[in-house]
C-alpha cells in the first residue's frame, strides 16, 4: 500500500460521514504497519483561519495490509497511537507505567543474594518479605511493583535475570 492509497481510503471514509472534512495535504506519516493520515475542516485547509479549526480528532491510521482504518483522538500524540498499533495491533492500548510487572527470567544471572536485595530495594519490603517474593519468582510467579524505580534499578534487574514489562490498559 502507498501513502496515496491510504489518503484515498481516508478521503472516502471522511466523505461518507460528511462534506466538512478533508485530508490535509502532505501530512501523512508512514510506519512499518500503517499510515497515519491527518485531516481538518475544508474551510481551515482553504483559509488557514483558526475560526474554522476543528479540535478533538486525531490522525486516522490505515493498516497497510488489511486497509482497516482506526480513527484516533487528540488525547495522545499521533506517534503514541502509531507505537501502540505497531506493538499491539491496537492504537488504543498503552502500557500502564504506574505498574511494573517483574518476573525472574534467568536465575543464573547474578547471585541469589543480589537478586533478593534488588527485590527488596524496588518493592520497599523488608528482607523476610523480599525473600518470599523472590521464592515466588523462582517458582515462575511474578510481582507487580507500584512505586517508581530508577533507571539504574531497572538496568540492575535486567542484568540480574529479571524480565520487566508493563501491563496494558
């Protein structure tokens, strides 16, 4: 699929809804899996007057293979919707950065003592409770960390065999 084809798909979709909107010329972003096509009122495109500027709508994503369209909003930057689409196949999913999921992926990396100390540091638990969490991780469990961790802690966890991920909203 080309950018021109994506523009035509969005133009047809906009025309089916009303005759108020049009694709903004030269405003298409391309990513690996989709195109992001931006639109605005025809009056704004013609005049450039903010009196005719519509707010609230975001880019329309067009899947390069299926040609399915997704109307996004203005709540997040277009790049964020594109990233979510690239990662999860849905522009509206995003990682919940307030919750970090931690699993033990490779117990051979780092010492057991270091791994327990890291769990203690990032969970803010005492030694006894951190050991219990670590034992759960050794059995294939996971732990959700609700407090912020530093980049240094994040790197240490990864270097010591932990897998980190954010749940999706």
